[in-house]
């Protein structure tokens, strides 16, 4: 988990330096991650077991 956190904190400044495209890419990636997490939570709530 720590490795992922370190990578995210280093990628954010790089994306911000990339300009508008970098910010849009970072936002899109975060949205995809949140959406996948939400679907996993929904699946777990509906079936009572974690996703495969």
C-alpha cells in the first residue's frame, strides 16, 4: 500500500507539470479507480461475498 501511495504522490506533480492534458488524465484515472471501487462495493453488498 505504501508503494502505491508513494507512486501517486510522485505522479501528481508530474501530471500537473504536463499541463491541462496531465490534469485531465489524472482526473480520468481517479474517476475510473473510484468507479471500480464503487462497483466492487456494490457487488459485495448485493451478494454478501467479495468480487472474484
